[in-house]
C-alpha cells in the first residue's frame, strides 16, 4: 500500500520526476518524460506494480529528511542504535535520464536493504533481467530499458525483484544509479555520482539564489518556486499541472484525473509567479510554448496540450491498477481536451499582456495568432461552455467564463494600444501591422460586462452565481476583482466574497463549489477543499484590508504543506489529509502569488487587473479597472 500523499517528496531533472516516500520507497517514476508510462507505479497500486525501496533493516530507525538548501536534492537521515547514515536522492540536471541514490555512513554502522521492482507500462510488464558485460543489471521490456549500476552485490528474489543487503560504516558510500535508455540502443553511459551531485547542487542553487525575498514566508516561497521549476519541461518550456495521474480528489472516489499536461489557464498565474519572483527566462519559455501550442486553426484550439504541444491526448482507463487506496478508475490522458472552455481565451490574452507589461519583447508571431483567436472569440463568446472546472454535466453560461471573455477583449485592446504608444506597430520589414477592429472590440467588451452584471448577479443572495439563472456559488468568482472586471470594494464583489466565505468554507478552507448537484457536475458528489481557491479567498481579504484574517488563512494553508514544503491540489478537511495530484503546480503558483500580494504594496492581483496602467478608454469597464485598489 502506498504512503499518504503528504509523505512523499519530489526529485526531478526538468524532464520527469520521481516521488519518494518518507520510508525511502520510490513509488512513482516515468522515464524519460513526465507523461511517459511509469516504470514504478506502486503509488496507484501495490508493490506488484513497481517500486524501489531503500532503507535501514532495523524496524524502528529514527528518520528525518529535508532538501539540501536551495536545491531539489533530498537528504534523508536514518539513525539506529548502531549508527547513522544519510541517503541522498536526486536526478542530475544534465542530459540523460538517471535516478541516483547514495548511502553515506555518518557514524558507527547501519545495516541497509534495498529492493527494486521495475514494472514497465504502469506496472503491467515485468522486464527481462540480465547482466551486461560490465556486470551491470539490465532490465528490458519492449522499447524500454533501464540499467542499474552499484558497488554492492545484487541478487534476485522469489518476488521477481532485485535485492541487496549491505552494511555501511562511517566514511563509506554505497551508490545506486538507475539509468534509462531505448532498448535498441547501447546502454546509457555511466555517470560519476559525486561529480553530477555537485553539478546538480550548483544548478539548483544558482537558480534559487535569484528568488524574491523579504516576505514573512521566504522559505516556503523558495520551495514553491523550486517545485514549479521542477515541473517545467525544459526542452519546450511547458509546465505540467502535476507529475502524477489519478491521485484522487476524494479518497476511494472516481474523481481521478491525469494532470501530466499543460493547461492554458495556468499560463497567467504561472507567468506572474515566475516574473514577479525574478525568473524572466522561464516566463519567456512558457510564453513561447503557449504561442506555439495555440498556433493553427483557432477553431481547433484546446484548453490543454501535451508538454511539447501535442493535441492528441485520449483518455483511457488502466483496469489492472486498483488505484490509490482503491480510488478507481486510474486514467491516463485527459478527455477534457475536447471540451469548450471559454475562459482560456481570457487567460491566453492576459498572459501575453502581462508578459509585455513586464518588459518581455513583443512576439510578432504571437500577434498574428492573437488576431486569429480574437476573430474566433467573436463567434463563440455567447455560447455556453464546460467552464473552468471542466464539468461533465453539460455546457452552461458560467459567469467566470463570461468574465474571462471580457478579459480577452480588454487585454487585446490594451495590448494594441500599448503597441501603438510604443511605436512598435511596424513589422521588421517596415510595414505597419494591420489595425484590429478596436471599436467593435470595445463594444463587445461593454456588452459582456453589462450582461454579466445583469444575468450573473443574484440580488437575493447579494452575490454573483455559478452560471446564469443559478442559485449556486463558485469560488472562481473570487477572481473577478483580480481580473479588473470590477473593483475590489464594489458592493457586488464584497457580497460575493462574503457569500463564498459563508457557504463554501469548510473548517477554514474553500471548496470550488457544492458537488451535490450531479446535473451540473456530472459526477458523484464529494471532494476536498480546492487549495488554490483558498489562496484566492486570502487575496480578496488582502484587497479588502482584512490583513489579519488573510495572514491567518495563509498560515493555515502553509501549515498543511508537508515536511519538505510540498502540497497537493486539495485537502480533505475531515481526514486531515492532502488529496489530488501531487505536488500541484496550480496550488504552488497560488501560494507564491498570495505571498507576494501580502508582502508588496502592488502585488500580482492588482497588476493582473491592470490598475497600474490607468484607464485606456472611456467605457464603464475601464473605469472599474482604474478604480481597483492596491492589494
């Protein structure tokens, strides 16, 4: 049985990542990419589906762990009555696919044991095991191959696993290097563990040294940014929502999704978290990935893509895996790719606008892609959609979706005005870029604004609602002021924040929405509190001047991060456990942005709304933006 979700730590190399339990078991690893088939899938099943255990033989060893400061190198110390060892787990930041585990004797002697069960194709395929000419252990199945190199003897067991029992004395080091490569090629070249350990430490520390400082929570801020960096697929700049699939949103439930892909709506949140923390190169890579991903026929734009921009991500169920704590089905791929979600247009245009506001050079190809998307948005913004939460109960006129359509028009207008003001509307060939239909865009922007305020606000509830005609609340409405749709102190926004606090808060955490209505959701009820929504609620408290309440909520949210600073998508307030895919980029992004909002006079929420640039036009929407208070 897998450990609790919060008992895992993450190591990664910018291409993939492994989850290692507090007990020293690698229960999840996909080589060579985040979205490849796992060779350790014990996280979603049993030991029969792949794992790599490394720990002391003594049953009651004292164990502590922490990341080496400013890195993604995990150090676990085991102390027994005979001595103490340190296990260092990491994946080199260099090219290649390697997981390295070093056992160093610190004092006395410690008897250790390791057991390795490689099971390719998500636990389905037991590999053929042999010895190479150099006595390395080679494991092959179909196109896949891993090679284990170590300086201790290995033997096979009756469980079709590889076992080694050894004793480490003070000053000794035992090394294990697991390397991946295609089965039809030569074995992956060996690496020298100490050299790549030093190089990996320098890589992470050089990067994290530039992290924003001066907040009340600098340590968790740095750890969240390191986690986001680890979830960026370095070859393309795309960032996965999480490195896992099918960790349940409700223990034993069916809300189990594959998050090893890139969602467009994460773009602005991620850009702000990176840029406002000083990481322009990563933000530029994400912006470029975004532009490439949405390029093509705008009618074929998706809400999510593969890490290299893939569009075919069929959802299938792996019936041989019993699921995390019996949570079935286990899914790979994501059927939400076929959904229509209007809000992503606003996220795309907000992302490009925010990037330009922070000095990122204009992307001419991005301008052409943007014009095509706006032409498409003209035709579809009045249609119902599946919304930010990707409901499977049918399309509706979700209020958040309409607000984000407004954002798309608003940011497109602002971007063009900024381009003209800067004299950048001339192409490299000296020709002026064609003028967009600004008057029509302004008219549509005002039409959407009026419609949302009329049809999306319930006067009895004194709150905006989930969709037109609904009486239900939705935590996505907490983003309205941050997007500049209405000022933070508008009575309708204040009423919405208060209503969400009364009806969607559970033990101090915010739900996305009530899941009892299957007609809207399309799935059986029940899930944890959605952690990004809780951070959005804190952002609103900050904007309303309720800083003591906001700080208490931030402390509560940070308090559920695990011992190495990682957090999942949701929190089960009854079981007091993290649930959902782990670690979750969206949650860490929200954590970063909320900390910066609290710590700066003008935080990301104010900047997203556009308050810093004043009112670019004369319509009511612009006046709302200009009036937005500082957070």
